[in-house]
C-alpha cells in the first residue's frame, strides 16, 4: 500500500502534467493547480460537470488527463459571461444546464486529436459505470438525472448509452422522450452555437426541474427525500466553489477561505502596532551550554539517518549550478595557441599539446533561504526538520550556493502587549494584525555552515515556538534575499499549517492572515525576483504556494525525500 506521502507526491505529479496539458491546449500560461483545484492566476476555476470530478491520488492518469482535456475545451469554446447570464437559479435546473454546456464543448474536439476524443469518451463511461454501481440511481432523483445525462450525451456524441445500464434506464427514458424530443434535437443541431444551444438546454433543465418539484410535492416521505439528497450529492457539480473536495486518505490540504475584513479593506493588510516587533539572532535566546548539547544531539541523529551527502550535492548542482568560466586548461591538443610554448613548437615540431582552452566549472550563483514556521504545532516536527535543513545547507555550500536560515513566531501567546494596548484603547473595530511578531535569524547568508552550526541547533529549543504570522514573514524573508546579489534567489517556506494568531482571528475574522499570505505570495510571484516554494510537513500547502511539496517526516529522512526537494527547487514553473 502506498504511504500518504507517496499518494501526495503522485497527486502533485499528475496535477503538474495535467496543468501542462491545459496550458498547451489553451495557450494560457497562468493555468495551474492548487489544493486539487484549477486556477487561472489567482482566480479559481470550478469544475462544471460530475464526470470531471476526479481524485488525482486515487483515479487513473487517463481519467485525470480526460478532465484536463474537458476543462481545456470549456475554456476554449464556452463564453463564461454568457453562460453565467443564462444560467438558471434553481439548483436542479442549474445542475442540468451546467452538465449540458460541458457536454456541448466536449463535442468540439478537433478532428486531428482523436486521442482527446477517446479520453473524454472513456471518462464519461467510467463515471457512468461508477455512478450506477454506487447505488445512486436507486432513488427517483438519481435515476432521473442519470437518464437525462445519458440521453443528452448519446444525442450529442452519436454514441450508444452505456450498455450496462441501457435496460435499467429504458422505462425512464421512454417517459422522457415525448417531453424532451424537440429539445434533444435542438442541442444536437446547435451544438456549435452556445447561445442557440442554451435555449434548448434551458428547456431540458426546466422540464427536469418541474418533474423533480412535482414529485417532491406529491411525496413527503422523509426517507425518499434522504435518497434524493444522497443522489444529488453524488451528482454534485461544485456549483458553489466554496464546496470542498475530498482529499482522500492521503496528506490533507491546508484549509483556507475568504476574509470579508480583508476584502472590505480593498486587500489592504493592517498592522495595529509595530512597536513591540523584534528581529533577533536566535542563538542569543539560548544558553551556549544548551546550544552545544542541542548540536551534539543533532549531529548524532544526522549520522543515524545515513544520508549520502556527496550524492545530494551532485543532484543540487545539476539543477542549480551553471557553467562559469574558471581560468584556462593548458597542454591541450586544440584551442587557442599558448604563447608561452612557441619555443616548443620550433624545437619539437611534432608536439601538439601547445594549445589552451577556457575552463568552465559548475557554479551555483544563487541564494537559498529557509524560512521555518516556529508556531506551537511545529515543535512535534522540528527535530527531523532541523536535520533536513542542516543536511541541505551543507550540500548547498558544497556547490557554492549561499544559504540562510530564518524563523518566525510571535513574542507572546494571544496578542501579548499589542493586544493589551488595543484593549486599553477601547477595542477599535478590525485592528488588523494584533500580536507582536518575532523574526529570528539562525544563520545569515554571509556565514558558513561551519561557523553557524551551533546556532542552527537553536531550532530545538521548544519555548521559541508560539504563533505564526506567515505573510509578514514571507515579505521579510523576500526583502532579505533582494538585498543580496545573485542570479537566482529561492525562498523555501517550511510549515505544518495555516497562519495562526488567536488575537488577530478574534478581532478580525478566521481567514484574515490566510488571505494576507496568499496576497503576499501572489505579489512576490508576479514580481518574479524571488522563487517561493512551500514545503509542507504533513500538509499540502498548495492553496498558498504555487510550487509546493507535501512531506511525511514521520518516515524519517532518506534519499527519496531529498530527491523530491531537489526536483522542487529545480522546477522553475511547477504546474
């Protein structure tokens, strides 16, 4: 059985491939996946039909690829504004209308792409078979919606309905033919004209909606209502994008939402006071004797892991280093003539090793900054995280890259002095961030690992961990990177959860800090000067970071984990 980390990694790989397919088919470079959802830039795109709902961690790649093909056709051949304008408000009617529009665009497959047509055909059949075998067609609403889907798909694609269920739906199909006949002919005839097609699709949706309402009015049987709701949930279209998606039994995705306070302020983040904010050297907060003890413990555990450091350095060099001129190679048989050997040419005419060539060696002209979430929940994971970072810093310095290690927490729990100051001033509404932030420097980019090795061990001091204001920390870390000259600047944020500060959440709303983090990351990604990567510890951070990796530190550190991290650092455009 695959581990949760293996499932999460497979899901991320599948999403990368599907996003690449979408970008190639649509020409839209902003398309990518985050948290199992498709985004165009910072705007989420909902899935429009039940047969496009897949779980990359569980479903086959062919199903995921068909979903990407279907979404690409929707983006290319459907006018979203017109569709939104015509869409009915009744939930059942809207469900049917959304499904029909998706089926319409799937008939627009180019003639020179038979593979795409085969993907979509197989995906609809797989979904139909799974829907039937799940028992969802046993309720009156389930059989009605399923039969309408089969009839419309068959009419639009000129294919037979699913053979396995053909006899099962025949009675419902016959009862619908008289009412839907004209509209079914219309959707077939006008499938290339969205507005004309919509008139017939709305008629089908209206007829289905009326049947559902009439049946509900005739029966007040509670058990029947439960069956209908069960069928409708299985037929769900994610009409409201707030609906979550099942994460399966793999690594969970970070939970986030919309902040009304943040949106009402025109996405302007507020800080109540910066008077108590601090930036400190982390080692100054730990006694030197305790630091030595922590360092010895860290070294002992790293040795037990048996990580192949030279191999890791070669892998990092392959993705980060670029050839740089480094002097000359002498005594070569071709190249530039070496003036110092002209006498040898005269004295030994047969000697050919009188040339020189430029020497190029791989050099990593980059700065890599590790930003650690020092919130309370990270205490449980900090030992393997500290070992991982220590190994990565050593390997990066081996190839000539500069590194720094930063952390962020708060000066107190539940607001501290900033919160008390706010209380004494009468608790004004929506004060913004309401705690005293503490940014810690464990290792500066100008210090080598050898000189900073003891300071890195300060990560193991448990009472440094309180709450986390992620957005401001990412901004701070990016500004530090921008102050350093390098061809490439990489920030790796390591966290096991969402931004969290009790005082700020109570005084504003629960997702205030989440929305600020997303705003900061989006702004920095648009600027492009710093590459921001998310490394989730037991959590999928893709709702916040476009390039991310979910890890399971409970399995220990191995070469596979480091290989995944290297691939994350090497991919400039994930998804």
